[in-house]
C-alpha cells in the first residue's frame, strides 16, 4: 500500500478479499445492490451507499469496524469511515 493516511488504514497489513461477490444481507431478503465493499475487520461483503439498503454503512455503525475495500473487480482502494480517508493500493 502506498501513502497510508490514517491509523486505521496504516494498520492494515493484509487485504481481506471478498469470499463471494454478493451482498450478504441483500441476498437474505431478495434485495438489490449496485456496488460491494468488504470489511477489513471481519470480511463481511455488503452493499455500498449507492445501493438502496446501504448495508456496509449500517455494518460500520453497528460494529465500529473502520476500514473497507471496494469488492468491485479492478478497483483497488480502501475507505476509512471514521477518518473519511481514501487510499488506493496495488
């Protein structure tokens, strides 16, 4: 990773990749999603804020797990919720 800009992102030593490219919560209720994010604390893959249910933000609010990655193929970035920090990685 280049240029870590917050303590949460700089604490990431290995990127947790998604197990599946589905929103774990939307699939339970037949919901739809636009983009996916994977929690770097627990590995949950959930939908983004552009999706109707915004499951990843709910997950952050409930668990306080700070950092997610984009689970979209070809996108290599991290987002830190508490610090509103965005970092691209290789």
